[in-house]
């Protein structure tokens, strides 16, 4: 059932015109989209070792936020397991310290630091800068509302969407990634935009370098990996070589003709 809900929500992101009736799935997807551009609150949470953490600590670089509950046996484990390979690829392509990831337990009665630590271990999460956090009801509800994450209690636990929120370095939601399968491009492309700052004008050497990295870091679907594409530089080198050749030929012809031109004796 929960897989069906996640799929329906993902489809409303892809085909929003097909959303006719006001259903819980459509409402959840609309809330998720409406959160884009919102500022996340600086709530206080607790890491899996019991230490206090403020969301303000994650400012300064992009942040991925996912919400789960540890008693979940289908959607939540699937979210983490499907997200893991894309996070691994993003870290190897963009840099381990270029962004952070937090997974927050929203079942505040049961999702203690110990349970979050056990949940991460059972899912095999061993990547740096991926933190599993818990918190009180007020803090977690404030975060869930800010990122547009809808939670509906059910007889089996909770119904909720499979969502990862991409937050920029200033704490503003940049993009939502919906659906139970998080492909590398779905995760890496918005991170590329933020890390290499697509919005930055190319008025400095740093801006030019970042723009080159942005466009030359490309995904190879055959290998499932990102790589730096040098073909742009090769094309530029060939183009520059052709221009220099033409300029040299024109200069040679000009000298051979004695440097005369129109109006000269």
C-alpha cells in the first residue's frame, strides 16, 4: 500500500495535470512542491550518540533531508537503501565534504538516538557526513512542515511520501526529490547546481572554474557514474588551433604580397 502511495505521489510530480480529484496523495505532493523556496527552521535535534545538534550547524553547504520512522518495514528502509548508492556517487564526484545528509526520525515517541543508530547500522549506512537525528515532537513537526512532508497515522504505523529535500547553503529548500527510487542524476544534478552555483555570474576566475565544472561533470548511464568530460577542452583546443592556423596563413600572405593593401603604391 505504501509503495503505491509513493508511486502515485511521484507521478503527480511528473504529470501534475493528471491530478484531478483532491486525494491525500495529491495534497501531500502539493504541500511538498509548495515548500520549495521556504527557509528551514533552526530547530534543535539530537544525533545518534545523544549529542545536541542545531540545523544551523549545517549552513554553508548544501544539505539533503529525509524523514523516516524506525519501526517502518517497507518504505523507510527502501528510501535509505535506494538513496545510499546515489549519495556514494555524489560524494565521489563532488567531494565528500561538499554537502551533508541528515535523516530524521519523525516517530518522536520511539525514534530515540539509539533506535536511529540501530536503524542506520541495519541499513548499512557507513558514509561520512550522513547523520541520523531524532528530536522532540515540536522540533520534528516544525521541520516536517517546513519541508512539506505530510505524515498520516495509520493502523500499521504511518503513511507518508518518499521524499528527499535539497536545501541550499543558506537553509532554503531548492528542490524536492520524490519517489522511492533515487537515481544518481536525481540526486547529483541539484547538488551540482548548488555546489558549483549555477546562479553565480561568471565575473571572476572562480565563477568561470565553477561553471566549467558544472557543465563538464556528466553522468555516464553505462557505468552509472559521473566523470569529468574533457571533450569540451579538446573542442576548444581544436577551434583555437584552427583560428591560429587561419591567422598565420593570412599573415603569411600579407607579408608575401609586400604588405601592400588598398590605397598603397
